[in-house]
C-alpha cells in the first residue's frame, strides 16, 4: 500500500483548507489510505515539506489547497527528484482557482478527489520552468505562466476580499482593463521565430485554464511535450472587453489580435516598460525585464482520474 503525505495549506481559499481538514481525515480513513497529514506554516513551506516527504520514502505527496499549494509541492518534488528521490503528486482541491487540477483531470470535489487517490491511477506529465524576476535560479510550474494582462488580473483578484473563485477573477479582469491597457513593447523568441510587438499578454500554458474559467489553451495537453502559447497584441479597451468574453468561451484563437503557437522554449524580453508575471498564480515579478521558459517532458507521475490515467 502506498504511503501518502498530505500537505494542507490551512489558509488556502481564505481558510477553506483548515475547515476541510476534519472531512478530509474522515474520507482518507474511510478509504483506508495510509497517510500522514501536515499543515503548512508559511509561504514556500510546502516546497520543503514535499521535498522531505520524497526523501522519507512517501510514494505519494498530496497538495491539499489551491494552485499555489500544488505549485509548491510540485517544486519540492522536482527538487527531490534531482537528488534521486521520486514520489507521485496528488492534488485535493480546497482552494479557489484549481486550474492545474482542471487541466490534468483531477476532480474539484473533495470526496471525488479522495476516491481518485484511493484508485491510484497515474499519468506522467510535463513540467515547465521559468527563470527571471524573483527566481533567477528558476521556479517550476505545472499549469502556466502569465505575462502582462493576465498576471495583473491575478494580482488584483487577491485584493478582492469579499469575492471568491471565478467571480473574483472576472471582476479583477474588468478592473484591469483600466489599469493595464498600455501594452509593453516586447520581443518573444519562440524556437527560431521572433515576434516583436506591443503585447498585452503572453500566456505560456502546460495546462488549459487560468483564473478559474479563462480558457487560455482550450486544446492544451500536459503530456504532449509542448507549451501552448496565447499572445495578444495591443488592442483598444473596447476590444479587451470583447476578448475577455472570448477567453471565457475558449474562442480567442480566431480573433485577429491573437497569435497561438507551440514551443518547448520561450524567451520574453521587455524592449520598453516592464513585465508583470505569475506562474500557477504565484508572483514571479511585477517589473521583470526578461523571462526564459522551458518545458521538460514526462517529469512527474500524477495521481488523477482522467482518461489518460493508467
């Protein structure tokens, strides 16, 4: 039987993580899973906990929280892997965005998530790494990196104390239209191709969705060895409003301001102004100059419930 290390972020989802602990422990016991549960105590703590859990021989390390918690656990497992210690990644959704879970077909309901853990089906997924900003040494990500407009949306959503989930991102997106409408001049290196333009947004996806409901890469797959890029050039404020609706529907690819590409390596450089950016919702920089993104195929085993699981 696999040993599970459950890493709970108690402040995830504005306290939903802590409130979920009694039910989580009950469900894990009912499904007769061998587990130890620990709570994070500070930002980035889940990285250390996950890394140590892999060192200690746990076969499955589970992030119980939102996208930020999953990102930290993923980083811990990747660091442990470099040391020769491997463990599978599990995710239980008690946060507010859960975009990574959506992209890898992990159930959003806690009970269904525990049932998926108990079944133990697995798939191997790609992992991205971004270098620059606050992380010149690099930070891993599972879902995607947003540069520009979508990063500012995430920053603004965190300021909304009375709204939760997708609603907070929608309101933040509408607010950002008036905060971040002058796109910086950037150079985007996509393999051998170079794009120079005023780019409102450069989203580099391993998954499919950001912000709880914006389909940045509707056809994205986390195991195809390719990033899916969605690049939006400068448009008017009225066009931004129209694009927001398209992103919610996943139909932006046909808009004349949108460029879609696939690549394993991407370099984004600010020729003028600066780059705000996030990875899986975690701040990479607010005033970055250059970011380098690289995809590493088939890196982490994931316990999931999708059709790709084995």
